[in-house]
């Protein structure tokens, strides 16, 4: 596996993790989030802005990783 494909795979994995974090931000109340995601005690709102940013960043990373991993035509 070439270095470019290895880096592309790493970018795709990070992108998928960002998409998962975005979904968690949309579906879990702020008071119930894991502490490493910025838990707020007593707040029942969702972290919508963080969810949007995480989803956008995740989609961009996955698309970039897939573009970098695609086979190049032989010259």
C-alpha cells in the first residue's frame, strides 16, 4: 500500500468519526454528552452548531479521502 493510499484511508477514518460525532451532537442532549464532547450540566438543548460543523467537516474529509484513494490512470 502506498503512502498516499494510507493517508487517504486515515483521512476517511477521521471523516467517518467526525460524521458520527455530528450525529451524536444532533441526537443527544447537551447534559447527556460524554465529557470529552463538552457536557453541560442542566442544559437540555442539543449542540446544533457543533453538529453541523462536525457533519460538514466529516463529509469533506471523506470526499477528499476517497478522491485521493481512487486509482490514477496509467501514463
